């Protein structure tokens, strides 16, 4: 039964794919005899990981902190903006064009400016992450708020609801699924923002470590950092997904199915 | 049956005027009085303007231009004394039955009266489902929750916009009986396209077709009529004949 569950969850397949990938990688290295500093074999990357795990963990923690803080601030700002847009037609007139315009500038292009203004520390990286997730969260939630079933709004009118109560009891709950898909996107984008920030200028974090390792032709260390980053992003996405699924379960499926 | 202390029922509704939608006449020179304390049907085919008229009475947005007046005999603003039930049950998926029934109070910030809600839910026969979410209820049960929500509002004018038309035949008849019992002697305006429903439930019937509103001689109380009532069938056939004589707008 337990094995079945493991089988069904697709975990086995993911593991299989990963092992397959490592085999292909090893075979490519063996056949092409590519130099180590271009593509190190898997075993060497593993060795680098074991040897330098403290270093990697240290820098990983920095990136993780940036990503988490960026996520929190970005999501909160996105929610606040969407609510503001929904409640005030004036805000819609003024803020919306600015929002769209801000998206016309690639966030990547802003990274040097942010580093210049906010320095080499955490703040500039968090700001990058916030900038990159702010728009998806805002637009997903705002769309959700605009799509309240018209029948519910009719009901609210007949029931002589106040605007604020309509917002809290009807519009926001009805927009929750949209907000959560925005949050999912944010979980994917936030690490991108943090890494770009680190590349442009920093003295810690996985992005910094990768640049450093690359500069010293320690390609094995670079790969080890890269995989750590991948694992970090995937865990974050998985975690957010679990939280969201728990929430939606409670929200959509009654616990009273007899 | 529990007495819900309904407000005094002397609240006739007078409607005068015309409805057009982007220049096209829908209803011309209406002049009708909805009598207090009884069921009135607005009967008509799709596009006859019956739902638009109901939305105007409810104070809801419509795509139509209305010139004229809708007034109540007690001089109170109409929008403060109506409640509304539509074909779609409009239940909140994220709230349980009790919370759905208390929606009006919550939206007005009055704090829901749970005891009263339970009583109303009992009246519609759903007390054992009170803690459930709408997803785990059948279509008929959901519509009964919507009925309970409407009862809970305790308004003097009840607007029903084809609330039974999406239900299967048996459930529809059961719901008609339940609604007739719960809204007995109240001012109810029922929008429907089904002559059978109008005849079975309503003491006065307005037929909306060919851009005009005509009063039809309805049956006399009590309502609802038994499902094998001969007079009901006779009137239903006569009405159907009259409806079919009208030119079809969609041909």
C-alpha cells in the first residue's frame, strides 16, 4: 500500500529521471573527454559538494533569506496594490499605466541601478526579488477581484451590503484561487530575482559563489552551487504548493463529506 | 411553523412606464399594480423583459433604459424592502449552510443570528446539513439553502427570478410547494416562462408579450394548486394557446 502510494506520487519517476540524467552526463564526459573545467564529471561535483558543503550552506542560507524576505514583501505589496486598485477607481486610472510601464522595463536592466542605490547587501537583492514577483501577484489577485460572479454582487446590492463588507465577504474569498496562482508564480520567480541581484554585485550568496568559482575555474564548485540553488528553488516551490493545497482543500472541499 | 414576525404586508407596488434596450422597445406603456400579500407572476418568453422588470424593482443594474416610475404604496424606498432569489442559487462555496443563510446580516454588519438561521434551515428541512458546504449538496438542496437565505432576510417583498427552472420536474414541484408554504400571504413577484408554474402558484398573472403587459384572470386561492387540479390545467392550456398566438421574436 505504502509502496503503491510512492509509485503513484511520481516520486519514483522523478528519481529515475534524475539518475538517467546523471548517467547521460557521465557518458558524455567519458565519450567526449571534455576538460574538467568545462564539464566536470558528476563524481567530481559530488566531491566538491562534500568538501565545501559548509561554504555552500553558508551562501545558500544568504540566498534563502533573500528569497524568503523578497517573497513575503512582494506578496504583501502585491496584495495591497490589488486591493487599492479594486477599491479606488482613481488608483486604477493612475497606478495601472505605471504598473504596465514598469513591466516594460526588464527587471534585469534595473539590477545595476538597484545595486548603485541600495548597496551590495541584502536589501538590493530583496528589492530585486520583490520587483520581479510584485507584478504577477498584483495582476493575478486584481484579476480575481474583478471576476466576482455578477450574481453575487447583485445579491450584495439587494442585501444592502456596504462596499467594504462586499470586498471582505465576497470579492476577496472569490479571488483567493487567483491570488494563490500568483503566489505560485512568485515562488518560481523570487530566486531568479535574488540571483540576478547577486550577480550584479554582492559578497555573499549562491550567485556570488558561482561567479567566484567560475572565475577561479573551480567548475565543480560552480556546479555544486548550481544544483544547490536548483534544490532550493524546487523545495520552495514544493513547500508553497503544499501550503496552497492544504489551504485550497480546506477552502474548496468540505471536511464534512460524511 | 415558526412565526418569523414578518413586516406588515400592505405594500403594493405600482409600475408605470416603458422599457427600451438600445433604442428597441421591450415593454411599452406598462401600468401594473403588484398587490401586497399575494403571489404575482410576470409570465413571458425569453427576451420579453420580465427579468429586466424584476431587476428594476430590485434596484439592480440593467442594460435597459427605463422611463417611468416604480413606487411602493407605503412610500418606503423599495430597495430597502426587497429580497431576491435567482435561478442560480448564488451560494458561497467557501461558507457552510449556516454562514450562507446569514450572508445578508454579515454583509450589513449586523452579526448573524445563528439561532434564527438554524430555525429557518429547519423550516426548509436541511437542519442535518447545516454544517455542510454547498458542494456536498444536491441542486434541490442548494436551492433550498437559497430559499432559507431569502427567508432569513424577512423583507416584505420577495422577488423570485425563475428560481425553480433549473431543477428537475419532481424537485421543482417540491420546491414550489415549499416556497408557497414559506412565503404564504406575502408579497411575492415570480418571474417565470412556464405558464404551469404561474397558474399553480400565483393569484395574479401578468403576461408579458409583444411589448405589452396584460393582466390574466388567475385562479382563486388557496395556492399552490394540487398537481391534478383540473381548473389549473384548463387555465394553463388557455394561457399556452394565447402565448403561442404571439409572433415569435426569434423567427
